[in-house]
């Protein structure tokens, strides 16, 4: 399973890429493999303020709907509209074109609570 | 339910070996998918898919009173079955509510096989035991533990069985059952299924399960055969609007409300639940099970989402998914009779937002011929 070293991770299988003031968020390769067949993504509205661990997007497979959580407190600055027509990008390119939303973070210190690639690898075994 | 309480079918080790994702279902540990639901769904629609149905229950009813007793217990007309024929039918409670939906096969002059839902084996058996007639000349046996079963479904099933049985051996006709031997394994093949494709359900001794399973996968390779899980089984059956007991059927709903009156013979003078069904038939059902399709792309409908018509809540979804064949959200649900006509616009409430849908004729999927 692909777990890029340059990203941070949550216990709930989101990945986080630091981009200056902002972070970009998606779900991991492991998560997409578990879900399989993503058929719908509900994106957050740009400008929405979210708390850490707030359900912010929804990824639906054939079988079930799964909440995607904001890893830290912040404001939604981008949502990946490409997923509206092609939700399967989450399956084919989870760390790239399958990103879900981007947040402007309130406090960069909050990122310290997230786990490293190694810790996430240990988590998923 | 703790995982230790769940039973394993005789094919459990094969599922694990194939890397299936296993979930608890009806008291059993069952494969929900091996690769992906959509792939497995398409294998059944276009080639061949094989499902483990060993969790389903088998009752054998034997003796001179078997035929008349079953005819009083079940809604369809058992007297119409010749030896080797089967029919879809219901076991009802005194209120006409569904205890189980099942297949009954007449396997001999005075011998019947009932194939019942996994989660209902105990309840069905207790009910039947408690309503014995002709008990001096009729026996009822729960043989569920003795048999394994697979459903082999898809347009290329006939080609596969030409390989397995030889070209000169024909499969039983639709809804019929017959005994065969494959590589010294005695098996019963019933021409039926839960997918809308041509196919069979095969029953065999539990000890032969793994050998038969692997034989079918091996010989099926050239026909595109794939092992398929409960996920695809659910999307396939829902496209056909086949009900799932516990979701679309329950002890509080009767077959007339579910739109399955075709499998109820009200001409029969006596069977459990008859009075209630006659009443529903005469007065009209208060609510009906309808099938619907979402009007456009959007989140898939799911069980328990509310259904609205003209702004009023008219019912709730019992089954819903994204249809892999139609690539749009589909579902079924009970709605008030006034809102149950084909073509009626509905709205599905999903996470606080309403999405338009339209009631459709069943089945939702029709094979292009």
C-alpha cells in the first residue's frame, strides 16, 4: 500500500499535504482500497469554517457513505470539483487528482497532532 | 453480535484464500466482495459469477401429508408443482405479515425441499413445527447444516455447464430442479436465481463444497467466471426489484403491499394469512412498495432515507444503491398508496437536502435482447 513519506495522516485515513498557509486533504490509498468503487463525493462549500474532526465531505461507495473529517480547524478554500463528474479519481489517484478539499488553517501548531507516514503505516499494519 | 457467534460456511476458507472482505450477515461470516462490487456485478451481467449461498437453509418435508400441509402453510399453490418443479412463495404469520420468502421444490411424489433465508432458519423451523398437520404421516427436517450451496449466474452459465456436465446433458428448465453427478459429487441443480440473469443454484454435500467451488472457478475461467460477494448480489437483485427479507419484507408487511401478489394464490381456500391478504386486496393497501430511480446524478439513495411527494413525507427507503448497470441511484420503499403510481415524482432526503426521483415500473433493469 502506497503511503508517501512527505504527507501527514489522520487516524481516520485522511492524508494532509502542507502548502504554506493551506493544507490539501484527501483519503489514503488504503482507505480507497477499503471503500472501492467511489461513486459520489459531496464536497464542502468554499468559505465554510470547520472545527478539527468535523465531518466536512462525504465519500460514497456502492455499499456505504463515509464521512471525511477536517484534520484541523480552518476554512475551506478549495474543493475538488473534478470529483463531481469523476468520483473514481479517488480510486485511481488518491494522493493526486483525487484530493478532496483544501483548508486555510487557523493555527499551524494544530498539525503537530497529526501522524507521520511511519505512524500511519504502523496503524494500517 | 460478537464474531464468535457467527458461523462459517464450508466455503469460508476459500473466501479468505481469495482475499475476500468478510462481513457478518444473518448470523454468518460471508464475503461481501472479492475485488470490487461493480466488477462482480458486471461479471454476472456479462459472463458468469458464483456466489456462496451455503448460509441459506434447507428443509426437507416428507410424507403423505407433505403436499397438503405445505399448501396450507405457503401462499403460492403447491398443488400446481409436478415432481422436479419449484416456485417462489411466502411463509406468513396470522396477520399476513412475511415471516420469510422462499423457494419450494417438489423433489419427489411426497417430498419437498424448502430453501429459506439464512437469518430465518430457526424462526421458520419453529413456526412450521408449531403448525404441524398430518404429523403422523409427515416429517420435517432441517438439513441446513448438511448442505453447501452456490448460485452460478450469468449469460454464459449454459456454456460453463456444457463443460461441467457434457454437451449432451441439459440443465433443468426455469424453476425446475434435478439431481446430477459431477466428478463423483452428487449435486442438485435448480434453474433459478436472484440476479435477473439465466443461472442455477446448486446444492451439494458440505464436504464437497471446496472441491466443487474450485472446479467451477477453474472450468469457468474461459467464460469469465468470477467469485462474487453479497455486495454484488444486492445490487443485482435490487436492479430486478427482487425483495430482501428484513429490508423490503417484514412481519409488518404483507406480499400484496409489497406488490408480490403474483406469488399468492387467493383462490386457495385455506392458508395462513389468507383473510388479511383478502382484506388488503379488497380494500387496497395503505402503503405500497415502489421502485424508483433518481432523476439525475447525485448521492446514492440508502435504506431509511425519507421519501417525499409534493412536500409531504410519504414513506421511507427500504433498499437503495447506485445501480452499476444504469449508473444512477435506484431504490425501493413503501409509500402511501396515493403516491405509489408509476411516474409519480418523489424526493429523497439525503443529509438534509432533497433530490428528485421518479417511481418506475419494476424491474428497474431490463436486459437488452
